[in-house]
C-alpha cells in the first residue's frame, strides 16, 4: 500500500522530473482541473478536498518509504495547491487561471508568513501538504482580482 501511496505522491512520475519537479507536478494538475470544471461547483470542491486528503496519506507513505521528512519528488502537494487556487477562478478568464497558477507557484516557492510555519506540523504527510494548501488558498484569492 505504501508503494501505491508513493506513486500518488510522485503524481504518477511528475515528481521524478530532474528539474523543477514542483512546477512539473503543478502542471500535472491541469488536466484534472479541466475535468473538474465540468462538475458542479459542489462536486468540484469535494473532488479537490478528497484529492487533498489522499495527498496527506500519500505524502506520509512517501516519507516512510523514502526515509526523509520532505522528499523533493513528492509533488501531490503542488497538485492539490494548484487545484485549490484554480477552483477559486473557475469560470473566470484564462488570465485568471494563469494568475492562479503563477501566484500559487510563487507563494509555494517563497512561503511567506504562515505558509512557511505550517510545514513544521506533524505528521509529516500533513506538513508536506499544509503549506501548499495555504499557498493555494492565497493564490486563489489573489487570482480573483484578475479580470
């Protein structure tokens, strides 16, 4: 089961990309976003929430399999954060989607304020996901300002 969790944590291989695996993982979320926007808003939010919970479990599996607290190849957190940010601007302009993506990546990379603090939580799977959840929420709010 842990190997299956590692597979999800790496987002089906996106996390194994040698350069910028976080960005590759975030890009790997885009097909899901375009699938989820076909759902009602409630189902869309539920699907993103479920994926986020699965991400906590998968990240925890990856920590146990790989033996390190925050493996760089775990990118399910970027997938969840991207989906959270883009859910805020569902049905908005393409520019708002781009803004959500870019804002998420910037917040995830620079981790201002509480985004940095929450990554010290326990268990490790939650810590891996928490900063990206906050970055996704922040990016979504920022992207709503884009016409």
